[in-house]
């Protein structure tokens, strides 16, 4: 039995070792994805995180170069003191390697001997932090990303998006993303650890660089008396001595200038890295419009057809910051206490408590069964009236969505994907939001000009989504509608001089001909959505009363209401 147990234990240890190696390889494989060299979900990587990964790799390369330079060259070179004043002396031509090796411990200080090693260790710590599954590679975060990605990939498949069961699954996943803050929490933990490591590395590296620049910080008066803690800490960076062996030999450090310039260059990289980390932490605060959280501004303005807000967004930056700090305080101090109390309640509860709980559950089941057997009185109701009078009232969320996983992902995507496409996706997630695909020809504002023989087609406005898209595109002219008419003479292109606004199309037409409008909505020279085709039959001659009432410019709405035929007249319009 003992041998069998030991064999099982060895097998279990072997499996654990294989699992550890597998996780380590997967973590290392996460670096190329983070750098953007290969990735399945490219939009899920922020530019700041890619920059941080590139800086970590660059610092590792610098650390390796400094390590090679430190081990392949002499640490210190010493010559007799008289060689300083008389370099032509015969004794100065000798090789004093033995004496130089003996003077290393006397002349060199800790920064001189450990700079190249510490620089490489810090660089490796940066890479280790990247491959740790705190955020990237974390199973919970991967599940949230995959859940949203499954919806995003099918957003343009009309056959699937119209399926009722798919819509139900979509609403369930979106509600889960709106109520969860896993991504924000893990991302904040990842970058808080990173900024602490980067800040400490930057501080020590600046002190090393000042040491190599012959700046003696141990005698700086701002550090106070000799007995305080700060003075003891800075004594590590004492200056390199120049004399040894009872001041009979003069020594120099050959790599001093090289270490100084590498220290300056590495300090610059670490300064950029710390600033980049702080921007990432600012992203987790959920401040609308700041640190890349632009989607929160748009979401705060989205209202449905009932003039109700779709998302609960804390628009005040001050209140958002206060709530974020309270959440951090709760995570650091209250949650550990709750976990400890839960631990004691789970492992040290008495058997009587368990029996009492079982009895209470049984009583609740019996009382529930008795309640179900009671007869329910039928109240006279008018079913038709109740259905017609019912209004779909949106429930008000009890918490704000600034820190939800949904807007975390949307704000990450906004750095790689056009915000117009994200707003169109949001419009498809709610039945009470009008999307760009609902845009059509507005027969009330479209007009036929008899004097110029032109047809001007205007289009309906699609509510708040189109308003926000126009706001996003305000610097490039807003949304534009482009299209043509297909008629008896072939393809008829719109007059460019007549549609400066980009929201209407004007065509030169011939009376008595049939036309079909082919059009789409464009933004930044890319098609956002197709507009449903519009068929037109231009009459040979208009009624006299239309000419008398409207003059030379006749609206389409007046024509379709004529002679008791609401959808067509001499002007036959079909969709």
C-alpha cells in the first residue's frame, strides 16, 4: 500500500510539474499577443499596454547589453600614484592586473559592482509581471472578452441577428457584462502592481545614475542627520574611491562612463513607462471623456424612444473619482475582512445551526406549497385594453455602468475601431433604439422641381444614434448619403453642386420615366449601412391644382395623398 501511495504521489507531482510548465509556456506565449505580433482578438489590446510591453522588452535588451559589458571588461584598473603626475615613468608601462584585482573590494562600492545585475533583474521582473495571469491570460477576463466577441462578430449577419433565440442570448450576455466589473478590477490590480514596481525601479536607477555622474547623495544636506533612516538607505550609494593600498595606487573604473549613459537612457525609458502606467490606472477610474473613456460620454446621451436613458452613467468626474476610491478602499480593507468572516462561519459552525437551517428550509417549502393551494379569485379585466395600455418601462439600474465590463471593452475597442460602428452596434442591442439601418426617404421633405426638372430626395433622421455619429464626425463633415438612380437611360449620378450638406441627393430627371434609388450611408469614406431601395415613377404631367398650390416645387407627400390613393398617384412611389 505504501509503495502504491508513493507511486500515486510521484504521478501527481509529475502532473503538477507538467501543468506548471504548460502554464508558463502559455504565459510566455502571451507576450507576442500583447505586442500585437499575433492575436485572435486584436481590438482587445490597448495601445498603452502594447507600449508597456515594448518598453519591457527594450529594457530587457538594455539589461542584457549592460550585463555583457560588465562581465567582459575589467571592473577597475590601477596604477601607481606617481603615474598620475608622471605618466612617462617606466613603472607605468607595466601590467598591474594583479594589483587591480586586489583593489576591487577596497575601491568599488555596491552600485559599481551590482548595477548591471540589478538592471537585468528589474527587466526580467517587468516581463514576469506581463506573463502573470493577472489581467492578460486570466481565465475570467478571457471569458468576458470571448462573450462579447461572439456578439460583435455576428453584428452584420442579418439572418442570425433577427433570430429570437439569438436576441435572448445577446440580452443575457449584455446584462452580465453590464453588471460585472471583473475587467476593471483586474486591470487596475495589474497596473497598480506595475506602477509600484516601475516607480521603485526608476528611483533606484536615478540614484545609480547620479552615483556614476559623481554626485555624492550621501552628503546632501536635505537628507538630514546621520542617524535617520533615509541617510542609512542612501549610504548604499557611497562614492567610488580612487586610492587604495594606503594611497599608493590610483584606480579608475573603465565602465563608469558607459554605465552613466546607459543609466540616463534607461531612466528615460522608465519615466515613459511610469507615465504610461498612470494613464492606464486613470482608464480604470471611469471618468467620462478622460484617459480614453470616450464611450461613456456618448452612452450618457443615449435615450430610447420613450426618452428614457439606456445606460446609467455617472457624468460627474468628481463623483466618479470618489466612487472609484471608495471601491478601492472596499477591495483593500472590507473584502478581506468579509472573506475571513465567511471562512470562520463555514468551518466553525455548529451542527445545531445546520439542523435548524434544514428545518427552516423544510417549513418554507411546506408553507409555499400551502400558499399555492389557495384559490385565486378571478378579477374581471379587459384583456384588449390592458395590452394596448401597456408601456415598456425601462427598469432603473441600482449602480452606475462607468466601471462595467461592457464599457471597458467598448472603450478599449474605440482605440482601434471607428466609434460610429460601435454606436451602430449599441443601437442593435436595444429594440427601443432607432439605428442607421432605419433610415429611409422622407417623402415630406423630398421635392420635385418643375422648373429645373430635378428631383431632390431627403432622408429621415434616426434619432440619438445618428446625432451622436454626426457629433463624432463633426470634424470631417458628418454622415453623408451617396447613391444613384437607375432609369431607362442607365445609371444617373447625383448632381454634386446641389448636395453640399451630404444629407440629400438631387437628380436631373425626365418626366414619364421609372427610376429606382440605390443608396447607402457613409462615414469617413466607408459604408456604414445600406438604405432600402426606393422606386419612383415620375408622371408625364402634374395636376393643375398641385401646380397652383405648391408652385414649381411640389413635395412628394402632397402627391401621394391625392385622389384618395395614399400610396401612389400619377407619382407612383414604392419601397
